[in-house]
């Protein structure tokens, strides 16, 4: 029996909800689930680029000892994520939510800011966004997106699946770095001393089992139900055992978010960081250094987005018969605006989030889900204490489940052809092993072009892939280049 795709309302027509085989309730549910799995960024980003006080030993300071206050970073993080996510949904009509890019924010905090002021560091983030926008306007970014071979697109999706699974396992404390990793051949292990050993990690395990059962039984809202069940369980457990917060010193505490009723629910956001940006970095450090920093930001931003959109598009069955994502130019343009907006607001570059796959797994197929997610982010500016009740251990199972769904695309890769197998394999494993989508894509592209060339298939390689492979070679060599000209 054919599915009725006749639009039922103006909202349906605008977002093409029925046309994509979805319903309004699925989109709302998907948007809610995506927010729940992404909300941690409003807590995590301030911990990465912000600080509680300048005299804190762990404070992230700029060249002159300046800091970004945690409460202000939280406010602008939620604001930009909300606005850009809604804009993306309205313009691109895809359920791909955006927020501060992990990895890029660490690069800004650890590598860039210590060489200049925070305002100048964010100025480089703005320049990065402008360059990305120019690449979109000139068609370069879209052309590169479309030039990627189908096998590598599938490998990117699989790699992202493993990557977000690893993120979930690490965030939940199920996988941990060994204290003496430098003294042993085993860098990571199960929980603490080979056991899950903590109540928060137990919550993760129970949540994963509940969510897995619900997904297997095709229960509507399975992921959201799983997160809610795990959150309720965490509140009950914490009220009994008082596991406490982790804060980097208590390995058996809750990592992010705390499952207890907050002292207050509502608070006005402090948006003082808006507009605190400067382009003085080009005079603060040598121009070559500034250019290399921008190049690193652009390449990471560029390919993180391409990889993530590819994986999400395939998971949502939005890729057309030619293996392309329709209207990708508009999507990439809004993503570029997210980079600029993140710099202007001092929240760091915003980009598409792989956690959007959790909402897609709930049935989201249109930009309406993004509108829901974006509105929740805007509300989060005022209700930060409330959503912090959901611990990361309760949301992390969604990332593992989504990873299991994404890895199924490995069936589309022909591993009998080694010129495809090795690049695909490197793409898949380098992402989680280096904790970077861009690194995985770079390893895959460089090896693909090289193998195609030495086996007499160079003519079959799109010219843009040659350019990208060379760019990634330069990207991987940035460290030695900076050292040579330092």
C-alpha cells in the first residue's frame, strides 16, 4: 500500500513533511531527541574555552591572562546554536542541528588564544567562517562535496558511527584512559580497573540496554524514552548513594550534568561576549602564523561538515540516486554563517552535529526538527539549571545506538578492491582513533588518490580530489612547517 504524501497543511508543504515520509509528531520528537543528545555542549563548551576565575590553575587564559567567564560562554553557546539551527532548518530544510564544534573550540583554547587576546582569537574564527562562505559562494565547497566517491561517503558515515559511539562510551565512563597509559601498551580500558565500578556508568549500561530493546522492538520514541528512563534512574540512584560530581577528581562521579533537582530553574542569560571580536591577530603574531592557524580552522571546519552531512544524509535516506545531497549548497552556506556567528559571539565556530543522527533515528527528516531543537537551545539560555539535570551518562546511550545504525552502511563498500578498501578502512578507523572527523577524511582522501594513481586509475580521480589530497598533505605537515618558520 502506497504512502500518502499529499501535504496536509501549510507547515507540511513548507517543510515537505509528508513528501519525505514523515509526520509532524516525528519531527517534533526527533528535534527533542537531538536537543537532549546535544545539550551537553552548553555545559561542555564553557569548560573548554571558558574559566570560572583567572586564578584557577585550570583556567584557559589568553596571552595577557584574560579569560572567558563560564556563564557568559554558556549563554552565547546556547544563543548561537539556537539561531543557526533554526536558520538551517528554514533554509536547508534538513534535520541537521548546529552548535559549537568540538575540536575547533579546543584548538582555539589551547593553541590560538595563548598567542593573542581572546577577541583576536575569535577574529581568526570569523575569518575562517568568511573563507568558508567564499568557498560556498564560488561553488568550491559544493563541488568538493559532490566529488567524493560513493564508497568514501559510505566510509565517512561508518567512521562517524564509530566516532560518536566512542564519544558516548568515553562520556559515560565505560571506556577510560588508563592512569599509566604512558607505561603500558594498553592506552584505554573498561571503566575503572577493568570494571564499570561506578553508579553513573551503570546508569549508562542500563540505559543502553533499555534503548537497544526499544529500538529492536521498533517502539516509537525509543531513544527519547531510553534517555528519560536513564535520567529518572540516575535521579533515584543519586538520591540514595550520593555519587557526586566528577570535576576531574572523582572518577566515580557524574561527568556532565547532575541528576538532582536544581536550586533554581530560571535565570537571565549574560550576553556580554556578543561582538567582543578583534582582527588584531595579524599584527599580534607573524602573518604566516596567523594564516596557518586560519588554514587549520578552515580545513577542519570544511571537512568536518562535509563528512557529517554525508553521514547524516545517508542515514536519513536524503541522498539522491546520484549519491548527492540535494540543495547542499544552501546547507553549506548556513554552516559557514555558523562559523562567522560563533566567532562574533565568542562561542567558537558552529558546525553541523553528528548527534543529529539520534533525532534522525527517531524519524526526523525535515527542517521542522531543527526548529524544535533550535527553540530548545534558545530556551536553554534561561533554563540552564533545569536541563543540567540530565547527566551525560543518560544521554550517551543514544550515541552508541546511533553508531550501531550508522555502521550498517559498511555494506556499500567493495572491500574486494584494495584501492577502495584501504582508503575506506583508514577513513573509518582514523576518525575514532584520533578523535577527529577531519583526520579520518584526510587519511582516506590522500590514500585514495595515491592508490588510484599508482594503479593506473589516475584519470578516474576527480581533479578536485587531487587538490584536496594535496591540501590534506599540507594540513598533516602544519606542525613541521610551523616549527621550520617559527
